[in-house]
C-alpha cells in the first residue's frame, strides 16, 4: 500500500464527505476508494470513519489521524514545491468558483484569452450566488466580492468593484430623481440581499458621511435579477458599475447622485488554507488581476 497516497485519499474523503465524489475527482471507482481506506484502517488497526447510510463521520481516532495527515501532506507539498520552484508546468485541471453574475460577465469572457496563454489548463467554472465551501466543493480558487468574514481562508485582493446608483427613465417619469441620499427614503429601492448592508446604503461628499436606510417592495440574491427589475422600471438600485455599464452607455438606465461617492467593494481571490497554490492557480489569479485593473467597466462611472 502506498501510505502517502492512502492518506491523501482519506483526507479528500473527509473534506468532500463522499466516497463517490472523490472517486469522480480521481477518475476511479467508489469500490476502489473504499478498498484503499479499508487497507489503511487495517494497517492502522482501527476504524477511521464511522459509515452510515446518510453521512460519513470520523471516529475520535480518525479525527486525530486526519489532523496529522493534513500536516504531513502540507509538509510534503511544501517540500516538493521548494524543489520544483520555477520549473512547475502551468497545466492541469483548475476549478474556479464565483457568483453567477460576476462569473458570467467578468470571468467567462476572459477565459479564451487565458487559455490561449495556458493551453494545457482545463477550466471548470462553478457559479453560485452563495459562497461555496472551497474544500467541500473541491475548488482551487474562488473570486468573491465584498468584505471577507471567513478567517479560515487565504485571500489576495485582486481588484475593486465600484458601484453606481441607477434607475430606468420609466421609473423616473412620474417621480422626482433623488438629489441627496436622504431622498432615497422616499423611493422604491431594490435590495441585493447577500450583502450585510443590504438595506443601509452609504455615500460620501466633501468629507461628510451619509447613510440612508432604504426600503422597497422587491429584493433578490442575484444581481442580474436586480438589473432586470431596474430595467423594468421597478425602482432604484445601488449596484456594481460593471452590471450596468452597457445600459448606462445607451441610456437604458440613468446614473443618480453622481455628486456623491459610494462605498466600493473589494474583489478577492480566496484559496483553501490547507492547500498550496499551484502554478495554474497563480497564473489565473495574476491574469485576472491584470484584466480587472484594465477593465473600463470596473472603473468609477463618470
């Protein structure tokens, strides 16, 4: 038995919570994964995983062994990286996570250029408006917008999302456009409800801080759904500039409160804490950092 390989498989089974998920990941069969773990348990002389029909759970001994295996595998990975530094091929599978709108509008269109530079990489782009667990989903990197609350992840800031207050001309036909943030309290404001400050919009002007608690009759956890509501004349939104960049150019929406600055949101690349960043991950993050810095639709709207 290859003990190191068995330890790595054991760790992945614990992290994914599924024999079949790891089998698919390694392009093998579930019985093969089960056989490796049975051999490991026999070699150790005890049970690592308490199997049931509904879920996998670690025994006390299995939990201790899992913690030690992670340390050992991380040390081996670091040793190999130290030896191979500068020689690692930028190739292999790369699993990327993102919110639906940002992934569709800002990541997917840039992948052709990225893959022209690195043709030996195979991309798997996973889009979800909930922040996916990187370990459980087997993600190598996830791009997230907003402040980070998960201290168990490693993060690198790669850009900034500037925001703009917008409404469709149809909404403003019968209503006076807001002249100050306080005026928003009298308007139907559409909430993106995945932000902690979803109903508290903040602005600054001449060093003065302005906060307004907004209200409205519609909200969503998907920014493109918010965009469709705005285009339909339902109300006002405080959204990323990139979401409405084309609409602003052709007049489908109007920028409001332009004398006031809105709070921008950071864009981070987030990595699993217990996994070394491979050459392909670093190549993708570096590529996206340059691409976002040069993207006109991510700059403040003027």
